C-alpha cells in the first residue's frame, strides 16, 4: 500500500509543537468550542480555532498562541480536554506547517498554516499524559535547538505516526472545499441518468450559506417571517450551526443543463417551516407561509 502524502510529510525530521485548543468534534465552524479559557467561554463560535480543520482552497489555518515560533516549518499536534472525561487528547495534526504572526509585533498571536491536516475522529483520540508543567498553551515535543524537548510528548507523537503508518481507520483527512462566500455560485439541477433521473445539488453551497449567516449574524434564525426559531437557542451546543437551507427558486424549474445558484438564492429555515413550504410537492414563498399558516 502506498503511503499518503501526510504520512510522508510527518516523517520529515521537523520540530514538533503541541498546542492546546478548545474541544470540538468537527472543527469546521459549525459548532462552538468547549474550553475553560475565558475567550472560549465568551465567544465559543467566533474563535478561529473552531475552523482549524475547514479547508480554504486546500489550506488549513489555526491559532497557536502568542509569541514567536522560531522554526520556518514544523509539525503541530493539537490537544484539547475532552469534556466527557476531563482528559487531554490529541484532536488533530498539521504536518509541515508554516508559522506566522497576525501582526508584526513581538507578542502577536501566531497562526499555523498547512495543506496537510488530519482531524482525528472524536471516539479515537489518543490520550496525552504527563503534560509538562500541567499548564500552558504550547509545549515542544522536539524543538529546533533541542533544549526544550519533552520526552512524554515525543513518545505521544511517535505513537500517532505509527498509527498512521499502520493505516488504521482512526483519522479523517478533510477534503479541500471552496469556502468563498461573497461571489460563490454553483451549477445545480443537472439531470443525470442513473437508476432514476435526479438533480444534483452542490453541498458546498449549503455549508457556505450556514457559515456566511453565522459570521454575519452570529446565529441561524429561521427566515420565515414570524417564526424566528433558532436550534442553538432551543438545544444549546447540540443545535449550534444547524439549520435547513431552502432554495427560494425551486430546482425543478431548472433546465436539464442546470442553473447557477448564489447564496442570495438560499434561505435559512427551521425544519418545521421547511416541511410546510414543500408540503404536497410545491414550493411556497416564505411570506405566503407566514400569512396563510399562522
């Protein structure tokens, strides 16, 4: 079996930095981070780390704390405390990442960027024992100078690499997706002949609509006038980042060659309103539903 690009990158003898971030399952911007840090408690959905494993044209970016990170290239292991049992666990890795400050100041917050990222599924995350000093956001498993190495973290990194080399199904490598909102469009409604004819849908449009509304408004409130249902408000963290996305122009009206759909052609709605909009196979306007159904 040929070895993956990420496996090959992790074999490079680069410095290895362990970094604390908040806990999440997906790190795709669709859920708040869980953590004891004051910023996370106040802004769980706005922390950049919440999108650490969401690809932006094939690249991944995550904050790695304040202060200079010396190496030009390094491997980064992200660690979070599992709220279910309180244990520190490895949630993902960046292989051959580059580090750079957000602002050119000595104490600026630094970001890491890579094209080689691995998100470990929440049920398969390795426990990290013996965190040096039992506090702090960053620790070197292997520094460039060799003066700040921690054996326990080196051993943890080596175990992860061995798991990857055995090709165990413990990790999920995110695929690259287009995350541009403002002028994003996609061709939808193309008729394809398989067992039955159906119309293709661009999943990236739904994801982009959810993310763009979250970033603009901070919540996903049903856009049907008079409804205002918010899954996060009702269900807490479980409902954060969840909503239905409705096509304002029915896809069935598209030609067999499809049509261009933009974010403005989509609306965030709750499940109940979405069901009533389409009941009996029709597509009712949002305002009609408000006037007739309430």
